């Protein structure tokens, strides 16, 4: 469901949360003031003001926590992508110590790995899938090539061991990257955000002000602010899905630098 929402353009999600949501809230406010005009007298403001202060603080903490967590996941995923591409570069460059045929084979596999990531695995991650088996097959081929390198001296053994370690790091970074494919905000937190938003805005609607324009400005601004923060949480909920997503640029540079 969450991945389906991210198939919408980011500007449409933003419009729904930042424009349509406040508009609906203002429509509800107009209906409340018309149905119960005595609320504008504000005799209940002292009680409502105390409750909305408590509810507002609790909701602000929850909403801020969710936004921070989603941003940290997005940033961490971006860092891991860079580390994975860096490990791939190291495998390519450090293969100079090996026989020419081994170098050529590893170079081909490095380019193939980066291309498979860009063309196959990235679209799969955007759809919420755990990865592409062809990428895992390239890693198996790399391991097979490194394991078959002839070793006759301690120096050669050291180079082979270092290359195997770099391959292990590459596998680890890919595994960490795939962990972020479905690492979104849990459903229970989304429920808390929605219920908390409804309660917070609801108490703001009950606040009594004689001037309808001023009341509308206050309630509309509150709804718009909540909508903006929810928009941020939604669009970066899954780091590899949607218009605002981590891009495979480090792998594109690998293909560009090592082709030709």
C-alpha cells in the first residue's frame, strides 16, 4: 500500500497533503461554526486550550521523531550505495596484480555488476522487490574467478586474500542496501500519526474565536504544517521508491569510468 502511494508524482502527494487537507479542514470548520455558532463565544477556551497544548506537544514530538527517523534511513541508504560502489571500484583497480586474463575477467564482471544494478536491481527495489538474482550471479562469478587465481608466492597470496576481502565487503554493502528496500514506517506509527493529527486539528476546530477569518487562518496553518511534515515522511519513507529516492549515480560513474 505504501509503495503504491509512492507511484504517484511527488507534487500530487504534496498537493493532497499541503493544499487539499487544509482545505477540507477549513470546510469542516465552516460547518462546525454554522452548526454550533455558540462555540465562537469561547467560554470553553480555557479547557480546550489546556488540552490542545498537551496534545499538540505529544503529537509534535511523535511527528518530529518519525520525520527524523525516515531522513536518517534515507541518508544511511545513500551512504551505503556510495560504499558499495567504492568497494566495486577497489576490486577493479586492485586487480592489476593478477594475470592479464584474470584482470580482464574481473573488469568485465565489475562493469556487468554495475550495469545490472542500474538496469535491473534499481527498478526492482523501487517496486519493493528484494533484489535481482542476476546480480547475485555476478557476485558468484567474481568469487569463482578470485578463487581460481594461481598462487605461488606469499605476496600473491596476500593480494588474493585482499581481493577476496573486498568482494566480501561488496556483498555486505549490497545486503545492507537491500535491507532498506522495505524498511519503512511501521503501520502502527502511521496509525498514531493519523489519529494524533485528527485529534490535534479537532481540538483546534473547537477553539472559540469570534472572528472566523482569524480562526480559519490559525486552523489552516496548523493543518498545512502537519501536511508538510507528513509529506516529507511519505516521500522518503522508502529510500529507493518514488520520485524522491536514492539514485544509482555512483554505479553510473563506475560504468562511465571503466568503460572503453
